[in-house]
C-alpha cells in the first residue's frame, strides 16, 4: 500500500462527516502525526471516557453539543469510547441506543445478555477467553457499532481487550503486500448456523472503497471460509489471516481494561476488534448487556451538534 493510500485509509473522522454534509469531496483525509502513530501502533493508551450525563439523557432533554462533538470526535479518531457512570440497571443499553441512533436487531434479539450460560449458543455466552474479533460478519449489513453495558463484573478475569483493525491492516500491507491483497480480493463466506439461525453472507476480510479508503474489517475466525476459487491465492490469504490474527491478539497492540458496573463501551465494529480475557464464573457473576446501532445515528448527531456550535458562535451554518 502506497504512502498516500495509507494516509487516506485512516478511518472516518468528524471533519470528514462534516465535509460530506457540505457536499465536499471526501476522498483524501490527511491525518496529523498523532493519528498516524495511532494508525500504526496500538489504540489510545487510556480509555476515552465520555460523561454519560452530557450525552445520554432522558427523553426530551437535549444533549450538550460540545459534549456530543467531543465524544464523537474521540470515537472517529480512536474507534471506540467508554461512557462511565450510566445507570446500573437492565435495559440501560437500549436507552443509550435510542438516544444515539437506531437500534439494529439481529438473531440474538434487540439486546442480548452476555454471561456464562449452561447451554451457550455462542462463545460469548461462556467464560472462556475471546480472541479479537468483529461481531456478526455473517449479517447483511454487518452491524455498525456495538454497545456493551456492564451490569456486574465480579468474577476474576473478564477484562475487555480492543485492537485496531485498521492499524493491523496497514501493518500487514507494509509487511506482506501479497497477503494483504489476498484478504482484499478473496471473497469469504461468513456463516452462523446454530439451532434455528442460519445466517450467511459473503464479503472480504479487508474492505476498501474504490478510492482506496478503508471501509471495514470482518474478522471472526470461527465463522469464515474463503471461497475455493482457482484464481485465488489461498496460500497468501491464509498467511495474511494468520498474521493479522497474531498481530491483533498481541498484547502490545491491544488496550486492556476492566469494565465496571455502569460503564458502556461503544465500539466501531467496522474498525475495532474486541475480545476478553477468560473469567472464573464459579467465583463471581459477570453480566453485560449488548446491542448494535448503525453509524447513521451518531453521524447525524455529530452534524447537528456541529451546526449548532457553528450557529452559536455566529458563523453562518454551511
Ligand atoms: O464478554 C465480552 O466482553 C465480549 C463478548 C462479545 O464478544 C460480544 O458480546 O460480542
Ligand atoms: Fe463479540
């Protein structure tokens, strides 16, 4: 991947969303050094904490536009944000989704409970370690943003891990061009086939738009298989897949933190991979509630908040 393309590939940012709003071209997004470092290394060292009260409010209350722009700027830059101090009540994740966008239902329901279950239908519902993955690559469209709200986290272990898929893709391109190209080119089947659910779709592990901008990573190694086409370089494909998995699961490229009750993690499922360390369910309860929303809701929220700020400061809104 050329230098120019690598720069253009650094994800969506707030000013890009605004440019779209103004009908300006958005193909080249130059990044400042700070983001460049981030794009090649690990995610931000510290968790970007939003103040839930400023953004996630009761029905009828208006969010503070400064807080909205701050929180979404952090999200566009890092690919995730954690809200602190939200109510420790079941259903909070649904309320947060309703404030920030449009909830996206799926085979697990509108919201889902993540805890160790006796008869799990998904690895998430066990106590074992989860490697870095993106969620639901088998859906069409893949859900844009995942929310995980922590109700209880009393078991030893169960820390959250995040890794930057965009950074991993760039690092692979710099290391092994052919392997990167194979993950961009080879169509992969993603399948979830359990009990009453059969959800299947096809797509690339690394997805770029026609101008070379990074659009999406789909990586979930329990659910994927490349199509067996004679013109595919499957050696390069599997080499790239293995390399990416190792890179993304290397603690040097991950942020690890513990969700406390009331924390809500807000993760771009098109860019950032999540996982967790193993926990001991015999020694305590760990209970998260999850849900997904599309990107449209927060993007709209960002545009409206930025317009309000421009208006308040006397600039003519564009
Ligand atoms: O238990 C966790 O922290 C994450 C579980 C998970 O991967 C999911 O709910 O999608
Ligand atoms: Fe997951």
